[in-house]
């Protein structure tokens, strides 16, 4: 998912930093970014909270980042 990489780079954080927040190895998170592993719901929820955006944006169901309320 290129969108995951864009979000991370816009936030100016490394894969290592984000993977630590998510509680996983950096290599595993890297597979999400390149689309080798399907992202699970719990990770989507954590990312939406971290970036303060809609999970729909992460899932590419919308192009609006709408902040969480």
C-alpha cells in the first residue's frame, strides 16, 4: 500500500519507529507498505489513531483523510 508509505513519510518517521509503536518487527511492517502482507483490522485501527485519520483513507475507500472525532 503506497498510501501507508506516504503517510509515514509525511509524518517524518522511520519504519522502525512506526513498527515499534505497532509492536512488530520493522521487516513485517515493511511488507505492509509494499503490499506483500494484507493489513489486519487491528493494525488499521492503530494507524488511524496514530495519524488521526479515517480508517477508510488507509483502506483506500476514500481520498479524504478526515480526522477522527
